[in-house]
């Protein structure tokens, strides 16, 4: 799981591209939080669906879902609406 916060896009892309070159790594995950879970509360945080699109466009074979679970998370209709909006 790659936390999409407290890091820049170039570093995330580097990690995902390195993982893309390792055959044993089949999946690369993000979680969908709009605020950092730790560190500077005003630090950089990427929205998961947009970031997944950007990273998937720059990798060849990694499968790349966003993790959404827990009772406080929106249901599948909301997730589907987010996909359609991007």
C-alpha cells in the first residue's frame, strides 16, 4: 500500500515504476483519504482516483485498485460515481 500523502508525485511514480519491473509484485494499492493520516495535517495529499489514473498510465502491468473498507466508508454506488466523474 502506497500512502498518497506526505510525498510528492515524482517519488510515488518512481516507487510504482520500480515495482512494475519486479515480476513478483502484481498489485500496487492506494487508500482513499483526503487528509494525511499522520505528519503535517497541511502536507500534500493526493485524491486516490486521480492518482491511480496517473500512475496506471505510467506503468505496464501492475494492477492498481484503491482500498475502501470499513463502515465509515461510502458504499459502492459512491465509488462508482467517483470513477465516472474522473
